[in-house]
DNA sequence: CTGCATTTTTGATTTAAATCATCACTTTAA
DNA sequence: TTAAAGTGATGATTTAAATCAAAAATGCAG
């Protein structure tokens, strides 16, 4: 199934190691293909996030709803990204987040217990996990700096890091992701053209 | 050496695994004790962060200096925390950060190449590394939410997560860590008393 | 204990960004 | 095909927090 080919390529590329035929069979046996329609929820606030999904096609947003009923997007996810609430997934605690498909979404999903097995038995998988952990740690460091950035600076950072997001997601989603009102983002874009 | 006892305890506690005598010898042979005086730099902007340090005693701050010459604290670190710029340390790229001792600082330090060896040969060490990665990923998720928090909310979050920081660090450092001016923090504290 | 540094508090003013309101335009759905 | 909902732009107003300025409190080195 071509879904899995992209997945295998991804693992091999990130880890720098090859998957054996046995590895591939093990992954194919335990990662379940799943489709979600636009607006469908992968995770709802209050539920334990039992699954982690590898995005084959489509996109999703992770968001919270505050006391005033306002939504705040924490993450926008696209192809070849992992989809989960790591805290809830690792610790089996109820999630504070919602994860919703923004477009028709195709994922390969698995459970915590299965992931533990892959880590133990598939060399490329655990190497990939380490690389992703490093990347996450680095991304976290960068994110921490964002507190001190102005609206313009946060926008500029997005433009340079994820330029394709601007085409792919509506402006109000981008604004929410940047922690801005959509009016402010609209004005920033106008000024940026000059 | 009692320095190492605390370090071993930490590894065993976090990993949930025991260190063998061989493991301990390997760690003792490669982690070098080092002392830094107050105000001394562990890392300067522009340098590659060659070391990772485990804090035995004391505290440090990780900060950047912006174009206007203003300092922004990204991280405050205390006993039993790791001290490094992970991006620079993992990727061997010049760092954008400064790391400075805030108090007399005692660490056990090691290099990237040595850490790789520990990960390969010491089961408890690699288990610890995985747990820390999970924690980092979760912390990163939480930090991302901070963008949407008001000054008060960020302060309240600090109070509940790291209450001892308030005793240990001067208020202007806390303010910088929260991304606030020290005047604003002073006013928040006054209001919070009511 | 004393005098100077640093840190914290307090007040007045400015500024960046949110909010509120409206309009135009485009999808989506009935 | 028409209404309804979603999206984006723009202007007026409000608000949270920064900045500027100066006084009080604290901490130390001699």
C-alpha cells in the first residue's frame, strides 16, 4: 500500500537507517490506516489521547478553548508530521486539547503500547524517535523566545520557517496560531508588502 | 565523591533503572566536575556549546540580547537540571544564547561524543534520555500556550509550577523570564496579595 | 554602622495590539 | 439560486503592558 511507502521513506530518511522486511511487516501490522473528514475530531478535550497518527495526507489543528470561549491554535500539522497530544499519549492523562481535521485527513495510527514495541525492536524507529526528540527540544527552545517577539516578528518568523502555511491555511487560523487577532495579522500583511 | 552520588541517584530515579558499578565507573571517568563563580559564563553567544552540564549546586540563566541591547531570559536552571544549548550542542552550530552562573555553580560536564557513548552503553542513561525527551516535548507543548496568556496568567502559572523560583531569583530575573517588564511584575504581585 | 549599588515600588505617559463595528467578497449548503 | 456562513479588509475606540522618571527599600563592602 502506497501509504506505507511514504511512511517507510520518512522513517529511513529521518533515522538515517534502513528498515528490514521484518521491520516493515511489523509496522504494517500495527499501524492502522484511518481517514477523517474535514472538521472531524481526532481528539476531544477531556479524553485520553490513545493514538498517535502519522499524517499521510491532509492537515489538522491542535487548539484549546479558553473560559471566554475563544479558540487558540497551538499547532498546525501537515503531511509527514505526527499527530497526538504527547502529554496525554505518554502519561495517559485526559487532554486539554482538541485536534481537528482541517482538510480530508489520512493517517496511519498506532497506540502507546505498540510504539513501545517498535522502539524496542526496530532500530530505525528508535533512531527516528531520538532525532525527533532532539528536534522537539530545539523547537521548544525556539518557541520560548517567541514570548519576547512582537506581532510583526512572529509573523516574519512564520514566513521564513513555514512559508507554505500561508498558502495552505486561512488567515484567521494563522492569526490564532501566532496568538494574534485576525485584524492585526491583516494589517501586518498590508504593511509587509511595502 | 558525593557529587556523583546525587548524579547517580538522579539517573536511577528518572530512568527507573539501576546503574551497575561499571556504569558508574564509566560516568565518573567522563563527567568532569567544574565550578563557575557567580557571573561566570558557561556559554557565550557565537560559540559552539561543546558541553552539557548536570547542575550539582547553584543556578544559571540562559538569555539572549536583542538589537536594542535588552536581555531576555529563556530559562532559569537549578540543581538536578541539565545545562546546555541543545541546538548548538546536538548540531555543533554557533549558539545564539548566553548561559551565565547566577550563583556559585557546581556542575558535572561532558561532551556530545561522550554522551553518545553513554546512550549506547548505559541502559539507565538511555532510558533517562528518553524520559527527559518526553518531558521536554510536554514542556514545549505547555510553553506554546504561553503566547495566549496575559501577564497575570503567566505569573500565576509560574507560582504554581515553580514556587521556589520566587524565593531564589531576583524579581527582575523572573520578570525577564516571564517576558514582562519588572514594573509590570511588581504591580501584578501587589494585586495578587489581595 | 555607613554609604553606594542594586532592586523594587509607585506614578504619569505612550504604544502595540485587542476589541468593536461595518462592508465586501467568496464558499458552502439548503 | 438564494440564504447563510466564513473570510478578509479597514476604521474608531479601548485596554494591557511598555516606557520613562523618580522615589523607597534592600543588600553589601569597607
